[in-house]
C-alpha cells in the first residue's frame, strides 16, 4: 500500500499567512477523511521556499492540536521540507500544543 500524498504546492504558492494556513489545514483534514485510517499521509513540501510562523501555526500546529500529537506523528509524514523549516515546524507545533493545553486547563 503506497502513501497518500498531500502536496502543498498543488494548493498554493503562498505560505506566509494564517489565512492560507487555515485554508490548507481544512483541505488536509478533508483529504485525511478520505484516506483509510491505517494509511499514512505524506505532506510534501517540495518547492516551498518560505514558510512563516503564522502559516506553520495554522497548518501544522492547529492540525496537530486537532488530532493530537501522537496521531499527528503516526498519520502524517513530512517530505521535502527545507532545512530552515524543520526547526520552525517543531517549535511552532510544540508551542501550539502548550497553548492548547493551557487554554484547556483554564476553562
């Protein structure tokens, strides 16, 4: 069984705003719903030359928060991510999960 692939550049050439991050997150989750639960989804970032923290938070951070970090790591595999973006993604996802946990405990 081959991986399903969600290629970022198929949906946009702009990865610098929360709005596009929110739009792509919705598309990713729609795509996710069509893929068998035991199959991994590759998020292909090949050709993406810049990502801002705002985009990363909306797309990666809020996706991880929505499905849970363990499920995010199991379900999604990153491919073609530029060297500059890996630490950004890791830090932003970690911060988003901390924020979500704090907001959950505050209610």
